[in-house]
């Protein structure tokens, strides 16, 4: 219960570590998805331009999602630092 209270009250140290943990989880998930795409692309056997075109939306989606998560986490850290400085 104390962990939940610390997180909801935005304690700077706890929240910074939690946000870093969230970032590393998203980063690991993106790397796992990239590995899965590479594995299935290589498992198809033949390499031609249609394979690359079918993989591009998935790759773009992974990178855009990762960038958006990073932007929102940076905004959260900025909010936390701004909040702690004003107290």
C-alpha cells in the first residue's frame, strides 16, 4: 500500500525509478517485436521487395510507439521536476 501511496503522491525518487522501469519495459518489448519480425522475415526464405514492403508498416509502428512513449515519459518527468521545485 505504501508503494501505491508513494506513486500517487508523485514522490520524486520513487516516480523517477518507476518511469525508468516503464521505459526499459517498453524498450525490451520493442526489441522483442523487432526480433520476432526479423525471425519471421528470415523464415519466409525468399527475400524480395514485397517482403520488405509488408514489414515496413510493422517496423514504423514499433518505432512510432516507442517514440511516443519516450515523449510522454519525458513530459511526466518534466512535470514531476517542476512540481518538486515549486514545493
